[in-house]
C-alpha cells in the first residue's frame, strides 16, 4: 500500500504534529508499506528555515524509509493571523501541485491542526480518485476563536462551513480524543466513520533518566526543585498564569528553592520574557527550542512538569501530547487543563490537577509536591507504567489497520 501523507510539520521540527506523523509513518514503513510525506521546509515556530534546508519549489529526502517531498511555502513565524493564513494557503496550493507528481497512491491522509492541509488532502483524494483520511488533531477554527484570534464574523462562518464539509466528505476521520468524536457526532457526522487513535509516547526515547549535571550547572539549577514548561509558548497556553505563580514564589524566602524553566518558542514568548524582566521575576529560566535529540536532557532536569491551557470549554476536549512524554520519563505533572486529559492524570495517578488560569492553586500544588517526597515518588513510579498503555508504536499499528481496511475496500 502506498500512503500519501500531507502535513505542514515534520522533523527536524519538534512540535507534536511533527513527532506523531514521523513516528506513525516510520512504523508503517517498518510494516512493509510505502509512505510519501509532502511537507514544507522546516521552520516552525520561529519562521526561520533550519540549517541545511532551503525554501525551494521541490526538494526530496529519505527519512527512516519515508520518502519526504518538501515544497515551497510562504515562511513566517508562528504569530499573526494574516501571515499565518498566507503560510497555510501557500502550503495547500504547493502540496496539491506536488501530489500530482506522486504516482500510484492508494490513499491520502491530511492532518490538522489547521485544516487548509486537510483541504489539500481532500482535493488530492478527489483528483486521484482514492479515499482520503482526515486526522483530527484540533477543533479548528474553534481553537483560534478560543484564543481570541477571530471573533464571531462572516469569515468564521465560512471556516465553520468548510470544516463541516470536510468532516462529511472524508472517507474516514481519525480523531485524537474521544471528546472530538463526541463533538462531531453531536454535529451530525456519522460516528461509524470516526475512530480514535490518541497521542502517545515513543517509550524507546522517553524513559526515566538521571539529571544531566553539566546542563544543570549551566542553567544554574543546582539544589533547586525544578518545575518546567516545555513546548510551544502560544496564546492558547496562557503561560502568564505560570509566570504569575513564579512571581508569588518570589515573595517568600522559603520558596527560593524553586526554579521554573520555560523551554520553547511561540507567539507569547517575547511578551513573557519582557514581563519577567520588567517585573524582576528572578526564579525563571528561558531556553530556546532545542532539537528532538536534545530535548530529553531538559525533560530530565525537571522534578515536576507543567501542562497548562487557557480556561476555555474547548480545551476540555484536548489531550496535550506532552502528558504522555512526562509519563514515559517518570516526571510528575502539574496539570492545568480540565476535561479528558485531567481524567487521564487522575486515573493513571501521574500528577495533580489544578484549576487552569489560577496561579494560587498552581503554587499550592507545586509546594505540595515539593513538601511530600512520598507522593512525588509514587507519581514518578506510576508514569512509566502508564506510558506502556500509550506506546506510540502500538497506536501507529492501530491506525495502520484502519488504513489497510480502507484500502482493501477500495
């Protein structure tokens, strides 16, 4: 079977869509299938092309047996509505053109979060007369409405109609949460064509490790209880809540034991750094995005991982992928997200859930873990055990079975 996968994020980019796509596709190649990925030159999130790449009309490479075609796109940082929309539209057009040169395709997969990529998959599927699959990673455009990018408007109505058209038109929908499936079913999409394959973790890479003392010294974290947020610093993540918590910790001499790492980039990063500088918040360490190979060294520095999203009903339906990486590495989680992901944290016993947007409960939960070594040790032990239930390679094969059945029906 020849699978054509359309995604605008792929390694060496290190965000969640890039990791999931690479890990799934590499497992499909191992299972004996041919996989072609169409993507752009790696540039997320800063809008700067990674070393060794150029923004060309067409370039190819072989990555772990995956045939990767990189096409030209309008390059911009992960911020600003108009420029990002131009980025999405340019990739949609370029990927459609490139796909016409890919022969003998059995099916097409398009992955969100933004659905212009899925528009491309739909178009390609129709032109090639093969089934196409919508991998639903985000309820877009609801997510951009939730963070305030778009208010209720004619444009939003158009996007919502496009969204429903794509759901109805897809041969198969693979959602990453059960909440997404329920939401689509409530909107009249047949639940029979919606299947759930959650995010997971590469347990061969994310496993418990000792702290890297050299890195610890470099960042000034000796003798500190370290909490950390690792990932995109976007508007949806409301990281001002964590910054407010850090400011509260500055007020008491007993809390000088805490340090908080912010690792990553995104639309909110500069404003967070500026606020910390202006307000004199001393217990913060900002680190730029690091490579996929290096990020585990930084995860291992953490005594506690912070996961946080804006307090909006939409985010009750999402499961941040970093939750599974924390499980794999045995890092207890301070989880500021309601809904399905909070249920997983409680059920698996891998962290403490606090109210999103509430800096006081964040701080009290952090102190509770620092002051209770038995609880901390228990949560650490529970993580790797729970991670086995979300092994990415197993989940990749589950999705592959769905694709094989679709190809067989064709």
